[in-house]
C-alpha cells in the first residue's frame, strides 16, 4: 500500500516536472531557430541584436539586424504560434472524441480550411488594409463549415457519433476537398505556382502582421479550450458520465469545435497545409504529463510550438540554400508516427 502511494507520488512528480520541460524546450528551440539558418549568427550577437531592436538602439551591423529582426524573428514566431494552435486544437479534439487519431488533418477540417484559402487566392479576394484578410476569413469559414458537414453526416449515419465514423468521414471529405482544390488549380492560370507552394506549407512570407493575427486568435481560442479542461476530463469516461455530473455536453462541443475551427483556419491561412502537428505533439506530451487536460493542454501548446519551430529549422537548413516546404517535414514525421499510433491501437484492441 505504501509502495503504491510512493509510486503514484513519483509519477505525479514526473508529470509536474514534465510540464515544466516544454516551456523551457520551446524557449531553447526559439533561440536556436533565430540564430541558426543559411546565415548563422553567434548567440551573443543574436541576443544583442534583439535587445537593441527592443530598446530602439542603433544596430552596429545592419545586415545581421535585417536577417534577425525583419526576416527570421517573425518567421520563428509564426512557427511557434501555428504549432501551438494546431497542437492544442489536436489535444482538444482527441479529448472530445476520445480517439488518439483525431486532429484537424485526419478529420478533414484542415482540408476544408485549405479549400477556403485556395478559393480566396484563385479569385483574388482581398480585404482593404489587410492583404491576407480574405484568405484568413475564408479559411476559418470553410474550416467551420467542413466540421459542421462532417459532424452532421456522422450523426445521420450513426446517432451515437462513433469516433470511427467521424474519422472515416473526415478522410472521405478530405479526398473530396482535395479534388475540388485540384480543379481550382487547373483553372488558376497565373496563380498555380503560388497556390501549389502554399499548399505544401511555407512560412517564407511570414511577417509581424501574421504574428499579431495568430496571437490574437490563439489567445481567444486557447483560452476557450483551456476553460473546458475539466469538461474534457469528464468526456474521457463517456458523454453519459459527463451529463450525469452536470456538464452541458452540447455547449462544450460547440465551444471546442468552434475554437478549434478558428485556430485551424488562421493557422492554415498563414502557413498553408501543415499536417500532423495536432496529431503527433499531444501524444508525445501525454507520455510525460499524463492525460489530465489541465496539464495536457498548456504542455501541448508549448510542445507544439517547439515541434514546429524545429521542423521549420530543418526545412530551412537541411538543403540550404534551397528551402524545403515545412509541410513536407511535418508530414514525413507525422506519417511514421501515425502508423505507430495505429499499430499500437490495433494491438491494444
């Protein structure tokens, strides 16, 4: 009995310590990603450049300042925010649907967001004063509509909303959306190159306006998801149990789904199609901090930021001076991890 309590105490200590690892890891990866690239800058000079930019001092080396402050910093911040948004959204979807394979890409929401963005690019839709505003609005709108369509079809086919049914419909919907995107590309003429490169995922055009938009949506959506942490814990043992303890199941579903749709929409509008971040990161984080969403959600946020910053760093330096699409890097890692999760789930069944 005493030994069992001691083991539980050790596991609890490891989980709380593990929760502190991810913010530190994200900060460390951010520093390395800012300093390292096709032109590497010593850490001391990197910190000095950032400090001078923050305090408004004159930069002794304008070329380094341009690389660090104008190009690399907004790109790294966008990678961190997109990774955080996709990861916390994936963790919330996995908790809501009680399925380890659930995330925006496997549920078809990312595909829907991509379709909305491609429509905006192909038809040249713009919002005055905000060049990428139409892409963001269309991506968020199509992400939410896609989720509504998938959940509606799943309810019509299976009143119990089986997670297997939802994921199967998500895969089918992704194929359908992909065919529409291909059709749009066929008639896009002069925009084919930009659409194709964007679909593979890229942060090469990231700027501080994107950083601000991502930060605002992540703050609102992340706060909404975080407020449902206890409810997501109750969902882990079934919706009926959640109802019996007084949780408004319908409200929680709507809040989480809308928040996740907004996060995926804005992330896709800025970075393109970046798959598997919301699938891989929550699993890695869960191994250290456990399934409690009060710890899992914030840890996933920082873990996702670190993961995507590292993936973007690999995309920048692996074949330097040529740059890989970041979606290729995350898909390569995610596909292997997806197979490992699926195999483990099958063995457990």
